[in-house]
């Protein structure tokens, strides 16, 4: 599920326009997400909204934008090397960003 979540957020970063909501149906039609089932994409959006990485309309039928925390997550997890480490060492979405930050600090010898 983490791969769907990351790929959905990356796709939204690329496709969302300022002040133009995107319906869940439209999100599931983004070409880079075609490898996933639309229900998995919707679940990813709900999880991203739940953790505060996306802003959405009141009943989660449209994505409004990516939050600051969502952008920070993408910045930390954009690298495939970091993402592979996150996948094998995190306990889910809530833990993923912290694992990525720790790994990046290790790579930069900041620990």
C-alpha cells in the first residue's frame, strides 16, 4: 500500500493545478497510476488526507492540494534509494517520513 500512496502523491504533485480541485475519478485516471486499481488509489487518498498530507473537500470526493507536510514527505521519499529503505524499514505511512528523515541524516552523516 505504501507504493500506491507515494505514487499517488507524486502524481498529484505533477497534475494538480492551483485552485482547481481534482475528483477521485480523475486522480485514478492519471497515466502514472494506471497500474493500480481505482479502489487502491481512493484508499491511498483517504490515508493521505487522514494523516494531513492532502487537503480535500468536505466529503473527500475531490483533492484540493498537497499540504506542507505532504510536500515534506515527497521531498524525503522522492529518491528511489531512500524509498527502498523506507519500504523495508517502516511500519506504515505514519512511520515512513520519520524513517526517511533518519536515513537521509545517516547518508549525510548528520547523526
